[in-house]
C-alpha cells in the first residue's frame, strides 16, 4: 500500500528547514545593508578629506596656506556630526636649505569605523 501524503513529522522538519533558510537570508541582507551604509559614509569622508587636500594644492599663495586652511570645520550639510581637521606643520623656511609644509587632513564622524586621514607635502615655490 502506497503513502498518500506527508506525515506530521515530515511537515515539521520541512518547516524548520525553511525557517532556518529564511532567517539566514534575513541576517545576510541586514549585514549587506550595514556594510553598504558604512561604505557610503567612508566614501563621503574620503571625498571630504581629498577636497581639502586639493584646495591646499591649488592655493596660489604658499604663505597663506597656514592661515587659510589650518583648523577644524563642522556643519557639513550632507554629513551631520562630521568634523574635518586640517593641520599644517611648517619645516625650514626662508634662508634655510629647505622650506615645505606638511598638511594632514583628518575627517571623523558617526558611522566611520576609523578616522580618515590624508597627508600631502607642499614645497615653497
């Protein structure tokens, strides 16, 4: 005599397997969403740092770099809670065999796993 359907145990096992698969997919989706969000915030912070570096590089008056760019900025409309700190360290100077500035830009904010730091060296013309 053949079986005509599933037993209660078989149905229960199938439901458990299906539940585990659905929960696994939900966890995977949540992880992917979080990773994407962190990536987007990190990319925005990198762009903020790179923008400052480019501003310093194209500054036509070497002597003004310190006064124009050194300091901390806040209040970025698209990145609330973010800060961008620009540090300028001057090495050498007039009358010495070298004259250059090391500019370090650090961006910090919510959602970043670590601060974004970019550094550039600009020599006197």
